[in-house]
């Protein structure tokens, strides 16, 4: 299983927060974090500061987690159930996932692909 696919089906390898974590140039990293703050406000009506954008290695891979990931109810559920992915949950397509799929339909496609593999 690809460790950069989150429990919910998000692709962490393309996540702007993860990409900022990987950026070695501090000035470029700061600019990326500014873009994330702006995008959060415009697209999701979430008001963050640059300080809120902490390093993240992906919700299934490392110890550094963005606060949104460490507080994620889907992640907490999957960890508590000891699942590799929500794709393998007996309650797949629960209310939490349905809400998530509304904002990221590609997550559903990734999880469905796992279920049929």
C-alpha cells in the first residue's frame, strides 16, 4: 500500500502542506505556506496563520503531522480500528467519508480502487 495515500484517500504526496514540508529553501517554504493560508481562506473559509502550517510527513508515514491531520476524525477512527485505509473498513462510506468525498471526490476514486484491487 502506498504510504502517501491517507486513510481517507487523500494523496499526501500532492498536498501543499506536505510539499512545503519538503521544500529546503526557507524563503520558498514561507511563500508556499502563505499560499496555503490564502487558499484555506478563499476555498474552505478556514482562517489560518503561517504558524498554523506545521510540517507534515503524511498522516500514515511519520511523526510530524499538520494539526488538521492529527485532529482529523477520519484518521482517528482508522487508527482506532487499526486499519491501513478506510477502504478496508466494514463501515466504508460512513458519514465522515461522505462529507469528505464532497470536498475531494478523487479520494473516493482512490479508495474504490483499493477496494477492488
